[in-house]
């Protein structure tokens, strides 16, 4: 049941309707209960489902039905993926398979022609695994094509094997870095350098777009875990310099290129370099419309989120809110950004209505959005409840945060988040305390601030609320003042 719910959660409303039609086409019996089961699960009615479906306890039949429904969900997602796949990688695979069929039927000329075409495309895209299959096919059927230069095929196959081995080493190095990110005291640049050195890897133009993207992912993960995007700027710029030199290959690796531009825009935003972030967002959007907008849907939420955040933090809150409220099927990240913008405009009731759309558990959202996002969600909900003066809910939420989040925040070294929440609790217990010198002293002692330009934009946003209470100022104006310190 948990797996069915998890799989179903990745489907959009339109895809869910398509899945019901998919089940109707597959059903041979008119009394099949798989659609009823799916609809119950989709609306969250999961208690005593065997009785709902069969009118009596029938656990064995129910479990068998669940198994078939899960299999159908997997089939639907797989079929939809294949039917909508337009990437060159899939085209190459089709060419490879077709050439093998031609060889089996002794249609040597079209087989060789198709295989050569697949090889050229795979080389352009650095698809070493597929190239390995291509060369094995060429070797297997070389006896049918005496004119083929066997020595040349052998050299290419061995060279490709070396490149494949390098890619494997890169993947092992990335896995090692990711594993150490959560526990290593080293800075990210040292961590990457040591891992690369261990496997004889050099940061240069020989790295593929995919490899460069993986490096960016590691930087972003490190920055997110430590709330320190400033520390990754030098390395991010160094990697992007290599990406920039590979512009002629960008269209061949469009997905990775868009993803890299997105991560550069995120790094710019989190470091309050809104000009740089906006530049990369525009570059990202220009790439998204290429190749019949193949990747537009995949990146559209990321695009809207960054556009809105850059607008909001450059004083264009109304435009940001219009953009965020116009999304019909918002991601959790967009919902939370919308809530934050509403909060900064003192739209507390609407903010609470909006945050209530995030009806899943913290555990669910941690898997989907990460632990830091869960912390941010809990903080913004707490601040909304305080502004709405819902006493019983505030107290229960504070206890829940202390019990569930504090131990992990301490383990991560996020003492500032704990200090902030303790100060929030003091304020709620006695709102007048914020005007006292004692409270100001507590704030100063609780926060160890980095240089203004290096401080994370979201950390400053939450602190802005506390500062606005101490000064009796508008929270949005205080926020803009803090994040735009030069």
C-alpha cells in the first residue's frame, strides 16, 4: 500500500485520469475492482479497504488486488515514459536494435549503415555504455561484412572501454563524496580534490556534461546541508568555465545543460546575487524552449520558483505573488515560496490557507524535498500561527519541533536554527520582551553572523521577522534591507 501511494504521488492530475483510462482498457471483466481501489487510495481513504470493496473482510483478495494495481501503475509509468521519449539516446537504441534484426536477416548493407549512424550519434553524446553494445554488435557480425576494418573496430572498442572505466571511476568518486558530505569536516573543494586524486581524475574539459552536472549537484547538496552557498561560489565558477568552453556540445546534452544553468541560478540567488541569478534563469528558459520544448515541463517549476524568488527579493513582491499563484499544479517548493511571500506581505490568513495544501507528513516531504525544506516549512507555519494568535496550536507546534527537529539540527551543527526557535518561543510567551535590552543581548549572543554578503538569503529572511518585531518595522522592508546590504 505504501508503495502504491508513493508511486501515485508522482503523477499529475492529468496522468491520474490517464491511468484510470489505462485500467479501463486493460479490464476484461466488468466487475473488476482495481479502479475503485485506486480511487479510494487517491483520495486518502485507506482504512478497511477490503470491506469497502468486497462488503466483508477479504484480506487475501485485497492484497492480491493491491499487487495487481501496483504492477499496473508500474506498467503505465513505463509505457508512458517510452511513448513520450524523444531523446536522441532512445533513437540510438532503436537504431541499434533495428540493425541487429537486419543482420539476423542477412540485410547487411542497411544494418551497417544504421549501426554507423548510431555510433556517430553515441560518440557525440558520450554514451559509452551504448557504444559498447554497438561495438560488440559490429564484432559479432563482422564476418557478414568483410569490407569492415576489424582492427579499427577493435581499437575503438578498447578506447571506449577505457572511457567507460573512467566514467565508472567518476561515479564511484561521486558516490564517495556524497557519502562523506554528511559527516566530513573537510570543505567541499578538499573533499572533491581528494576523491578525484584517489581515482586519478582531473577537473578539465575531458569531463562530460553529465560529470560536470554531477559535480554541481554535489556542490549544491553541500551548500544546502551547511546553509553555506558562499563557500561553493569559487568552485562553481571554475566548473562553469569548463561548461562554457563546451558550448558547441550544449544542444547535444540539453538536459544536463539546463540543469547546470538551474544550479548556477540557485547559487546566485542563495548568495543574494540576484543579477547573476536572473541572468542564468533567462539562459535556462532559452534552452528549455529548444528541441520542441522537450524539457520544458520537467524544469518549469524550477523556472517559475527562481523567477518569483528573484522578483520578491528585488522589491517586486506583487509580480512574484502573481507568478506563484498562477501555477495550477504547484510543487511543494512553489507552495512554500508562495506562503513565504504572502507572509512577508502580512497576508497571514491566505498564507495559512496556502500552507494547508501541504497535507503530507514531514517524513514524506523530507524524501521529496529534503530535511532543510522540512525545517523551513515548520518555521514558517509556526510564525503564521503566532501572527494569527492561535495559542494552543503554537504551543503544540513548538513542542513538536523541539522533539522532532532539535536533535537532528544539533547533529548537523545548525545551532542558529535552534537559537532562533528558542527566541521565537520567548517572544510568543511575552511579546513585550522584544523591546528590552536583555532580549537584544540574547539575540546578539545567539547568532554568529557571517559577513553580510556571505550570509544565506533564507537565514536572513527568518531573522528579518525577529528584527521587525524588535524594531516595530514592516517585515518585508526589513527583509529587503538585510538581503540587499552591499
